[in-house]
């Protein structure tokens, strides 16, 4: 054991953080990791997901582990929870509560199960047994921890826990199945289950992604207050620097499986030592909001020019005009309740500018886009795209009209046919709109690839061989191939890592400046659109609740919902 | 769910089942009468009256007896109408009523089939449980390869092999015969092997999928033992996909009954249809197909009715078929 | 090698943690673990071997099916009363039957009949299934409803019974059996194709093609068909074993080619009456069927794994 302690100190020194800041927070070490490496073996190759990582977590502390996807942070979680797959090999060592668990067998793990627990709020439904009431599931956990309790006692305890995590009508919820609860309630049940085990450590895995910002804030608040009240140690894995900055006291930054920087959260963020940390900070959209639009006191940003002050486009024509459109969906079979996806919405996108449409999932923003793309028809109202009512066009005429407006989709991997090479993907619109002969098209493809800064050697690669960012660049090249006047962007960066996000946003900015294309940019995240938009429309429950220039919306939000969205941006 | 909604659903579902049955009957009728053929001749041959094929009197008699003078459409409707009243027509070969012919032989087939399905279910669940309980790769690999292996062996060959070993080499069990429990053992085992292979494959896949679900990992992290996780979460969730495929089991059982009864010369419905096809005895073929389709439809109906009890995500009122 | 080292270190760590309580059981457990892991590694290494063997056997069977005269030099129909019921030997690899015919030659010519019939069945099922499945999913509406109800009805009749019914109507023989089984397997393929088509139709790249101005017919051929083909051909491979078995079963039941023609099912049936004295007549052809079906299944499973 003593040898391990030495290693830790050595490790800290090696990283260059030292203990000078005096890690005074917390009590005795509960997680000690020393030169830990985790390698996955597979038939084709070995992948080292965690590479020589050393750190310590002390009782009662709140620690953030930050990194982009593929950085190895999920592997770290699986290691602590003893749920690594069988093809993973561990070297180095780690211990929990002072006991070595590096190569612990299943029966040894059983002794700390429940003391250290994962909280995985992403897609909470998959973390609950669909065929058992949430009450019964939680009761099982209570009875596992306290076999001496009767069913009645355990049941009462569950109701108590449900109340504690803020579940309304806990007795009713007890008898409900997971699918009968909303996502937010499912997440609260997960927290209640974690608490039922009376854990000493909770490892929260990406508690913020794939959630609407307002829900996300509530869940984090509940988690944080409970953790504080009970003195639970919290380890938070996240890709989101802003969340880490708000919610943690210590921070570990992981890149490519290596620990690049660790220390007090404030210190790491205010005075990042490593270039990678600075890079992450520069890319995080939430920090850009402060930098660019709100002119926050924090001035040290690098090289992002202020979009809000860029030159005014001279032409103020109308590119897209949604005129009093409504869209009502009926449940299958037509007997079910009608659902108003859009309720008498009128909106215009100005030529050469960027209109951002912001709202949470289900607000109707995607429907607005699909109507303008003639992928679905409005129940009432008209949509004029480049001055033409596109819902009056059909078949060949509609296809011909499509050369004026193109689309970049959300999921970059899914938007490229797996059988198609990059060349073929970009060639598709060129061919269907009869763009020149083979040689002209080939030239055009090379030119487009250059425009989106992709190397020519990728021409014959398939989508599966590209990264998310590269796929999105290909999708942008395809959308621009026939020089459309309007580009619809459907959450174009939400599936990408933060550093890639900012690259794609920069690319879009450059392209608009040189080509003068109109953008209609749909996003759930106000922070993402801040640097690009001229006008912002905020959508809630199928209606526009706020519409104005970017400065107005950010500077003087009139609507309560907009304020809530702005507040929910982490890092503000 | 309210009782009235359930009654409406039930009525609708039974109506559908009847409709499918009618359609299956019609499809078989169309297939069997697809090609113009000399039915009188078939009947005479089936009755062993080859010499009467050229006799106009015999032919006229047969035509009258089987209603062959009607137009095809009229014939279809009169046959269908009779079938609705339980009259499945007259066997060419035996000259007796098809329904009663099937009825007298049904007992023998049903008893063997039910025992075989029971055996298959027990074996399949045991195998699937073992395959997910043991963590040793070797044991799992062996258990998981068993279904693939036994699915690859033709049922008739299994029967012959069992007969060779247990009847001819060991002399433990009779190779043929109709009476006594001993004659049932080999047919039951022969039929159970492919059915349990099919079922255990479905269950293993189901269990395996559930074992990888996040909620199982979560239960593990809470400290539940592997056995209690399997008992309280995996078996129920992992059997649901197999339940929806129960129709396949009906098919497997019918298939097995035909082959096993042919191999072990048992006078059941399986052997009846094998001989009916040999003798071009259309009404019997039609009757047996109707019976099998009915079994399939009833099993699926029962599955549909009990499925929501096991999977709360499915509710009858929301389901649009 | 490294795993053995690792086991050592596990044991060491465990012993250090609490030497008196767990040292012995852990050691035993660890050594059992090592042994099992060794066997497991061996099996996994052999999975490559089994694939190779399955591939080789399949190639042999395919050659035998398409060029039987090349593989078997003897005449499968030549009777030889002097050499009846001969056990397998150098002269007659698979022995001879009740008429003194060479069983090796008969098995090889049986492969010709059975395997080509199975391929014909599969072709009917796949092509028919693709057309119906894609049409149903892509056109949708009433076409979809009608086609899928028809498929439901056909699926409600157990496969073997449906093919038996068709054979009753169109007559006995190798080709009728192949057609019957092909038609009986068609509904399953149609349903899978439809499900796949629906899945792919909702993929983002199909929407992207619509936005790119590609015509519906072109989308079917260039995006949908190509992406449906993968999963469907895996299903076809998986079904190949089952189709061979169905063809053999119908032939065993006596609905195949008339004697003296050789088919795998009828060969096995012919030997039934001589099980007590000359079991090879039935068992060897049966064993060949088993190996063929198994090889097809092993290859198909590998393909499926590759597809994921």
C-alpha cells in the first residue's frame, strides 16, 4: 500500500501540478489511481483507452473529469465500477476505500457494490427494467442493502426517497412502469435508486448531454444538493467544460487516454497550463457567448472576431417566408389526440443573413425546417422559399426547384450512404441537377473538397472511414455543390465534439462570407448560434415567443422562457 | 385498461383470427385447384380402382358424388359453406368424412406433440439459463453452439439415428408401434430436439441482449448477484422476444409430427397427410392445412392476449393492427 | 502469456489483502480460470479453423453439385447384384446399396439434385421477397396493406405444410419441390425486406438524396436496394441450410424425383429398411446433409458477424 502512495505523489509531480495548491478539500482518499492503463484487445488491434493515469479522489470532494468523446473517460468510469468488458486488460493499479481492486474478482467486487455507484442519466429509460414498476425496482435495492427490513418498511423507505428527490405523488409513481414516466422523472428515479444503496461515491456519467437544458439544470441541482447534504463524494464525467466549471471543485482534463492537467477547477480554468486545456476552453461555445456577445469581464479569447459587428449585408430581400403556418399531427389511425406541432407561425429569413431558430426538443423547430424543405406539407398557411410557394410544386418541378435550397443534417454519420464514396456523395446533387459532364463535375468536386478544407485523398473514402467532423464537411460540400441560395442547417454541430463544433461553425461563417448564402440554422442551444446568427427566433410549444436581432435577444430578453434558456447555458 | 375496451379488442382480435383462417383456407383451395387436372382419375386411383379409369359410368358416379359438375366458383362456395359447418369433405382415398378421419387420429398426434413441446421448453430454458449464468467462455461457447448444431441435423435423420441406437443396438425401446408409453419416447425426443434448438436459440439471444442492457449493468453495480439478476430481470425480459415467435414453434411441431410419424410409422395426422399427398387426396390435405393454420392462429391469439400482462409497455388499446 | 502473468498478480494482490481467508480458494480458482481461459483461447483460435473447414467443405459440395461426373467416376445407376450391401471400403467409399449401386456416386449425384434445387428455391424466395418487400414499403398505403396481409396469411400456414400443399398441386419431382419450397419461403423474405426498407427509407442519407433532387426510382436503386441487399443476403445464407433441409425432407417423404434418381432425402429413405443390417446406406448420406447444413450455417454466422 505504501508503495502506491509514493506513486501518487510521484505522479502528481510528473504532471507538473504538484500539491502546492494544497488539496485541502475532503478527507481520506477514496479513489486512488496509480499509473493506470486500460487496453481493449480485439481480433484486429489493441486499443489503449486509458494511458498511465494517476490521481486521487478524497472523501466529500466534487471532481470533474473532462474530455472529448474517445478520450477514455467512460473507460475510467467502467473501471471504477468494475464493469469493464472481458477483453479489457488493466495495468498499474487503482484502489477504492483503501483496498486494491485492480484485478478484483466478481465476488470481491460484491463487497463495494453499492458503496460506489454510477449515475447514468443519459437515456434514463434503458437504465430501468421496463417490465417492473419503478417502486418495486427501487424496493429491491433497499432490501438488498437492508435485508432485515420487511417489505412494508422497504416500501415506505422508497416513498421517502422518491419524495426526497422531488418526485411528485410518490405513492402513485411507485406503482408506475418506467415508460409511464417522463424523462425527468425517470432520472429522478435513478437518483433515488442510487441513494437507496446509500453510496459513498457517485460517479455521474455525462449528466448533461442529450437533455434539454432546463431539465438538465434541475437534475444537476437535485444531485448537487443531495450530495452536499449527505457528504457523498461526486465524480462527474463530462465533455462540457462549462458544467464542470459550475459544479466541481477539482478538475481532471483527459485527452487521448492521458491525464493532461489536474487541479482546482477555478485554477485550471483561469490559468490553464496545458495547451490542450486552453484549446478546449477556446472551443467551448458557452465561453464564446460570454466573449463575443455579452462582452463579459473575461476578455482573453483568441481570434474569434465579433460576429455582431460584422458588415451589414446590403441586400435585404426575403429568402424564406413562413406565412401563418400550422402543422397538426394525428396519432396513427386518426382517432388519437391531435398534436399541434406548429401553431400559426409567421417568420422570415432575410437574404444573405443567418436566421437561428432555437427551442427545446418538441418545440416545432424541426417541423418548421421540414416544411421549408417540402419534406412535409403544412396543415394550413404557406411557405415561400425564394419567392415560390413550394407546396404548389410536385414531382419534377419540385425537384428542379430544390437546386435553390439545400440541407445539412444533424447526424453526420447517418447522412452519408455507407456504400458511397465521398466523391459519389458530392456527385449526387451534381448529377441529378445535370451539372456539366463528367470532367466538369470532377473538377467541381475537387473544388468543393478544397472549400470545406478536406484533403483530396479522402475522395475515395467511405463515410465509415471518416470522423464526425469530416463527415459533416462532406455533407456541407454536398449541400453547396449546386450553389444553392439558401442553406438549411438542422443542428449541424450537436452531434460533434466541442473542438470540432467550433471548427465547423468557423467554416460555416467563412463560407457565408464568401458565398453570400442565406442560413437557416436550427439548434437547441442558444450558445451555439450566438456567434453565427443575425436574427434569432425562439420557439416554444409550436409558437414563436421571441424574435429579434441577436443583440436584442441576448442583451434584453423579453420572454421568460428565453431568459430561462439563457440562464440554463452552463458557464454563465 | 377498462373492461369494455378489452372486450372490443378481444372481439376485434378474434374476428381477425377468423379472417386469417378463412384466407388460409382459400389460399390452400386455390393452390390445390390451380392446375386443371383429372380429378376423377385421381379419386379412382386413390381408391385403388385403376381399372375403372376408362369407365364412363364410374366417372359419372364420382363426379356426382364429389360435386364436380358445379362451376369452380360454386364449388368453392359449397365447399366453404360445408367447412363452416364442420364438414371438410370426403376423402378420395378412404371415402369417409375428412373431419372424422382427422379426429380419430388427432389424439395420437396431440399427445406426442404436447409432450415434445413440454420437453423442448424445459430443455430450452435450462440451456438458456446455463448459458447466461456461467461466465466461463468455454462453457458458454459450448452451450451456445448446441442450438446451431442441432438445428443443422434433419429431423428425419435424428429419428433414424435414435431408432438405430435405442431400438436396434440397445434394444431398450420399440422402433415402431402405437400403444404403450415406450412407443412414445423416441417420437417425443425426435420432435423435441429441433423445437428446443429453435426455442433455446431465441431465448439465448434474448437473454444475451438483456444481459447487455444498461439496467442489468446498473443492478450489478448495486451489488445484486448474477443469479438474482437473471431470476428477477433477465428471464422475464429475455423471454419476451421468444414469446412473439411462438408461431414458429407451431410450425416446428407440425413439421416434426409429419416426419416423426413417418419415421416411426405412427397412425397420426402427420402420417395421414404424408399418405394423402402420395395419393393426391386433396380434401385431406386441405383439412390438415386448415387444422395447422388454426393451431397457429390460436397460439398467436393467446400470445397476443397474454403479452401485455408480461410487458406493460404494450397495451391493447394503443395497438393498431 | 501475459494473461498468465496477470493471474499471478491477481493472486498476489488477493493474498496480500487478506492472506488467511482467501489464499487457497483464490489460488485454485485462479488456476481453473487460467485453464479455462486457455481452452477458450483455443476455441476462439479454432473458430477460424472451423470457418476454413466449413468453407472447404462447401466448395467440395458445390463442385460435386455442379460437376458430379468430375467427382464421382462410377455410374450412380449401375446395379451390381454381385456386390450388394457392401460396407464402405477402398473400392466403394460409402459402400453399396441393396442393388449393389455405388453409394458415393449416388451421394454425389444426390448433391447435384438437392443443392441445385435448394439454390433455385433460394433464388425464387430472395428475388420475390425483394420485389414484394421493397414495393410494399416504398409504395406504402393500400399496396402495403394488401401485400402484407397476403404475407401474413401465407406465414400462418407452417412452411413445410405450405410446400407440401404446393407439391400436391404441381406434382412430384426435384424442380416442383424446389419451386414449392421457394414460394413457401418467399413471405419471410418479403417481410424482412420490407422491414429493412422501412428502416433505410428513414435514414438521413435518403432524405439527403431527396433534397439533392434525386428521383424516387433512382433512390430505390441507388440507395435502398444496395443497402437492403446486405442484410437480405445474410438472411439468405442463414436460410440456405434450412432450405437444403426442407428439400431433403420433402424428398425423404417421397415427394421428390422418382427412383432410381438419387436425391439426398430419398437416399436416406431408401436405406431405412436396411438399418439393422446395413446402416451406412442411410447414415452416411444423412451425415453429408448434416455437414453441408452445418457448413452453410457456420459461414452465414460469420458473414452476419461481419455485417455488424
